[in-house]
């Protein structure tokens, strides 16, 4: 059983929370969400059940918190891709490629044993729609800037182009590798320039 302790109380709490989330996700992936118990999560995380209940009331809350962490990480990756590129077109390209890679990895997880069960549960959460809206808004803003710079077509409203990008990039969930995901992002970009 691993011992969790850090220099500060806040760091310790963060470490314990991460261990709980990772344990729950691992157990759900291995055995299916319906078979996961709070006792199993506590055991794998290296904490007592009483401590676990101080953080979460039940398995579903743990899994939803894990999914929230995943969503936040994806949104952070997209923002970082945008922020590390120079120029409107480069920012758009960076985000399209990053989003394609995120969707590819998500698709891989969904195809694992018990992945579809876990995905069906977490994707009912209304926060998923909120995150999808954030991605849409990010794409729309990038497309607005790219159109103003003459890098993409300006004859279609940016909201419609953002919807096109999100829908087309969803195919990345089924491509065989990262290079294929990047090629798909390139195809989407070519469609934006037509």
C-alpha cells in the first residue's frame, strides 16, 4: 500500500485526490464501472475508506471527478497549443492537430474493454456539453482570426466552420495512429481554405 504524504497539507490533499481518481479510473477500465467499489478504490489509492469518503460520497462521484480532470487537461492542451503558435493560421493549425490527437486517444480508450461502458456513463454528464461548447468557441475565435488574416475562407460564418471542424475531426477517434490524425487535421484545414 503506497504512503501518500507531501510537504504541505494542500499538496497532500491534491496528491490523495489524484491517487483516488487514478485508482477509480484504473479499476473501471480493468473490471467495468459497475464492479468498482469504494473499498477497492481506497485500497488501490493507499488510503482508508473513511478518508475516501471525506473526498467523495460514492464511486460515481469519483469517476465524474476523474472525467472532469480529463476534460480540463484536454482544454489546457488546446489552449497551450494555441498560445505557443505565432500567427492566426499557425494557431489554428496547432489547435486542429492537437484536437485531432486528443480525439484519437479518447477513441482508443473507448475501444478498450469496458471503455464504452465508462464513456456512456461520463458522457451523460452535462459538463461534457459545456466542454464541447468551449472547444467550439475556441475554434470559432481562431477561425475568425484566420479569416481576417486571409488564411481561411470568409464566405461561411465562423460558427458554421467551427461545427464543421469539430464534426470532421471526430473521425480522428477511428484513425490508426497519430500521423493519420495529423493528416485528418490537414484535410480539415484544406476544406477551410476552399
